[in-house]
C-alpha cells in the first residue's frame, strides 16, 4: 500500500485503525503511536502494555532531529547481583524466574506515552487512551492466533487466579470467535485518563503493582519467587531522554537506540562489517549472490553479538564511538573468509582505539542468551514528516504471567534480561543485576535519514533476533533491491554467535546447503522476528510494510491511499 497524509504499520488492524483515526483528526505520529500502543495493550496484551516498557525513536520534522525515549523497565532498589541465584549460588531456573514477582521491573510504557505526548504531541493522554478504553469495554473478537497463544500459556496463567479470570474463562483458553471484554483493564485505562500516569507511579495502580510483585496471588499449593518493589521505586521511575546512536551507511544516517538497548549499536556494527567485508573482498554487497550475502550477514551478526554481549549494557562508559568506528570494523573484519564461516563462538573485540591487530581469535564466552520472543514494533508517520519507531514489550509472551488483580493488565518479566551470573567466573559482566539498573535489550527501533530527510523506519519483535531481523530488512531494502514489503517478507537467517537459526526458505534450499558446507551453523526456526516498517520514497509519500504471514501477518494503512 502506498499513499499520503500519514501511515501506520502495526501487527494488528484494530491498532492500525486507531492510529489512522488519530492521524486523520490532525494528531501527530507521536499521538498516533501512543493511542495505537494503548490499543495493542488491549488486543495484543501478551506482547505489550502498561505493565511493560520500551524504546521510542522519533524524527521531529520541526527541529529536523532524531531523539529517543528510554522507557526500559527498571530493577527495584532491593535488587542485587545475586538476586537470581539460589541459596547454593547456582543460577535460578529460567522459567521459575519468569513466572515470579522477582522478574518484574518498574514499568516504563506509561511514562513513554506521557513524555512522547508532552514533547511531540498535540493531543492529551486522556484523549489518546479513549479508543483503548472503549475496545477494552466493548471487547474484541479473539482469533485463532490469540486463542493458541493463550493455550500455550494456559499452564502458567492457571497459577495466578487474576490471570486465569481474564484469559482462561471457565478454566479454558478463550476460544476463537469469542468477544473478549476486559472490564478491569478498561477501568485502569479510565484511571490513567482521569489522573494521568501518576495513577500508576504515585497512586492506586502502583500500590496494586507493588502488592502483586511482593506477594504474588497464586492458587493453593503454588508458590513463586517474590520481588522487593516499593512505591518509592515507582516514584523514582524516570523515562530518559537520550540522543540516538547514529552511524552512516551508503551515505545515509541510521539512527537507533543507545544502551541499555544493544539494538542500535549492534545493527550499526553489522552494517559497518558488511561495508568492511566489501573492502576486503572487493565485491559490493549488492553484487553478491544469496549464498555469499547470507554468509557475510551471518558472520557480521555473530561478530556484532560477541561485541554487544561483552560491552553493551546499562553501565557507564559503553565505548559506543569505538564500537562504531571504521577502524574497529576493519579490525573485526580482518579474519573474514568469503569461503568459510568464522569458528563459533567468536571472541569479543577490544574497542580500544588501536586497530592494528587482527583481533582475538580465541573462542569467547560472552553470555546474552536469556531473551524471549514477545514484543511488538509499531511504525507511524504523519503528514508533517514526523516519524515514530516504537518497540514495546512485556518481555516473554504473556510477561510474568501475572495480571494485577482488579486492574486487568499483565506485568512484565523484563528483569530476566539480566545475566543471572557472570558467564566467565571472575570476569565482571556489564549486564548483571543491580539496584535501579535497566536490563540490556535487543530492541532496535530504527529511523534512516538521507540528505536530512527520513526515508525508512523499521523495527521488530523477537528477542535477540530483533537485531538480525532489523539489519536484514535495512540491507534488503537498501542493497538487495527489495520493495519495502519484500524486505520485510524475505526469508531470514539469525546468527547470534551462541545461537544460530534460519527459516525453512533458507535452510531447506540449495542456499542453505551451500551455507552449511561453508560451516555456517544453523538450526531451523519456524519464523524469525516479526517486523513493521514504513518507506518514505519521496516527501509526503508513504509505503508502510508488514509481515504477510509471520505471526499471522500485520496491518499496513495510509491516510489517503494512492489511486490506482
Ligand atoms: N526482552 C527483549 C528485549 O528487550 C524483548 C522481548 C522479546 O522480544 O523477547 O530485547
């Protein structure tokens, strides 16, 4: 679809329609992004919502600048480096940590909503939450995918009576075709509309969150780890305004999210490595066949993962400039072999400003495996040229599994994105838990500018595969001559150093066989990532793009469709 007046790409037609309605009535991309994400809280409650957090990247057409909001969930003051260890010092079982109060971080999405409206909106939070409240009251029709996702989660949801009451009516997963009404969620949205986000950060919603985290209400005979959150943790929560990470690729500026997300840095490093491989091999990416392209991409992404796992987290002094320097990329690319995959795991590099060596070759252990596959990415553009690229999440699909009793929304389990223990004994790791710290993320909301004008925006869901999905879409659109939807739909590979997957359309073909023969590690994955994007080929022209099939597809809409 192509058109003018503004556009949206989301995973759900109800949410996309909410965004289009806001744009039609003169709202900005920021207004529409807030209204649509609140609607996703209702129709995609397992992927995102007010109980979670996210990262918001915005092109502000008036100031011609890209800025970001970091609304990552934050560890309570009581959290320590050993919070995810058992009494005997061993790391806690991952599922045990997920389904608990311990993994719940202070939510950040409501703070993003208010900050985005304050800074870039023309509408009030009261107005932007109205559609979501209405949908929660009236209900939405459950589809096959939602019912199946509920069934997948039924066992853990049944541990928490408040969750079962919403999603397992009569003890069974909500069935396709039923109208799911969420009166508690509607009431909570009403409280936010009336009293603002203070209803959460300083009011009754927050008290109920704290109570749920510290004393999870489970069915008889089930106990789960408890958290140590206080109302002071909620008061102290701040959405952080940050300058984006920016790198250049083919004369374009690629803007992404800085730490605690590793998304912006890792995507940029992958693109830098692709450029460095071109120099080493004297063959442009655009001139490579599928096998060579995917081989390069797999080695580049595995290398970027080694580096982000070692260097990027919510700590002081992340060496961003060095990680994104051409010297570092050249050093990291120096061992690239166009005929043979680099041995895994690739060791991390040293972004120390001196790039004369060929980098370490010893295998490295860099951690970074604890990421789920939930989340949602929303891309919106308006008629003034503003662009919002917003990835939000409650971490696992269904988050911690705990609905706040009486308030109807799921709490995140984002703190399981911390390393539970240092991967190498004795070597301090930047992503260990600490009081007030934000766990490292892979979310990669991205906006690309050419000659100062936004030309493309994209992002994805899918845990650590978010990074490889987003980078592949950018490369597909820029270098592989794909249409926006072609770039989103193209088969994906995801080499993450400690894990590597590819979709059947790669692994089960001659291309896959050739990659295997070169030593590229891969196991089959049904679907990698779930993305949305908007291309802006000329000023005022929008081509939103969504998944045709992955995750049941998405919904792309424009304000005024171009006449055919
Ligand atoms: N926790 C993940 C991250 O922040 C997102 C959730 C997911 O997609 O699994 O990177």
